[in-house]
């Protein structure tokens, strides 16, 4: 029987995975006011790309992860230029219809390309098994997920608060007209930000194959989880998204362990309680991040 520390650790690892996949959607909603329900498509694409790189190309797990990030980010640039950009100023209903349509196209394409079955990924030996930490037997792979989540969080916060590009993002979000008058190409800033968020979704999808599973219906099955994280955390807030993902990840893991009969509903109960306490999200964005 797993103890509370072990369950807490598994919940944190799961929450880190939710954060990696959800943070791009949070940025898209909070910064660009664009409802991109197809965000999970990039996570699914990252998973399938990892499977292909490791299976057909023979590339190792760790070496494939940067390629997954770059390729999914590049694919989002193409999608942004051809489909998303014309709808930035459209109604939310049109944005929802477009992105839902993209989901169903992606589901059909994945079914045709890889079949309807689950896709496994063989982890390298050094990420398999468990390791003893302070007397607890912890999964090496979940420790790796936590480490990646911490690293991404530090890079995002530092990049948004300490770099020139981060300053341009904050200016573009808060004062678009002023930013354009100062020579900032707001459209390009948004495009690159969408690419980074989509790349992180692809990275999260690749890392989550053995945790979340991977089949053609991945974008539909996981969409509600991504939306929960963004709504509870507060759209546009990196810190809020991280905190919400960790809280919901722990609640979901603990609920499925302690009350398996209704464990799948615990995450929704946690969402309701958090939104009652923080109706504008856990972190209200001021500036950005």
C-alpha cells in the first residue's frame, strides 16, 4: 500500500506533466485572447513524433525530445499563418468552431497514419525502475518529469521577466498600440509565443505517452484537463498554471487512489472549490507571468 508521501510525489509528477502541456494554452488565452481548443493536437503530435523517431529513425529518447519541441513549434507556425491569424479578431464562436474542426481532422489523420491502438514507448533503462530518496522508493521517470517541469518553469519565468523578448511580450499584451508605435512587431511576438507554447505542448505529449497514454482521441480525452488547469490557474499566468496543475494533479492522483469508485470526479470537485475561493483564478495576471 503506497503511503501519503508516495501519492503526493506521483501527484506532483502528474501535475508537472499537466503544466507542460497546459502552459501554452494559458498563454494563448491570456495574451492573445484566442481560444485554441486544438492545443491538445500539438501534444498528440509530439507523442506520435516521439514514437516515430524512436521506432523508425532509431533516435534515443533524450535525443528525440528537442526534435519534438522544434518540430511541433514549427508546425504551429504554419498553422498560425494559414488558419489562426485570420481569426484573431473574429468572434470566440468562430475560433471554437475552427479549432474543434482541427481536432477532428487530427484525430482522423492519426487514425489513418498510426491506427486506433495505443502507442507504447520503451523508456531507456536509466529512466526505468525506482530509486531510493530519503527512504522512499520513487519512480526514476517521474523524478525526471518533475526535473523537466522545474527547468521549464525557471526558463519561462526568467525569459518573461529578465529578457528583452519577455519585455516585448509584456508590452504587446498590456499596450498593443503603444508597443507597435515603439517599433515592436506585435504579430511576430504573438506568433513566436504561440510556437513556444505549442512546442511545450508537444514536449509534454511526448513525455506523457507512458502516463497519459497515446491514441488518436488524445486531444478530445485530455482537452477538459487542460482547460481545468488554465481556468483554475488564471489565463496568462505561468505561476498560476503551475500551481493549478500541481493542485489538480495531486487531487486527481489521491482521489483515484483513496476513493477509486469516484476518483475520476475528484478533480472536478477540486476545480469547483478552487473557483469558488478564487473566481478569477489562483493568480491574477498583472503585466505577465
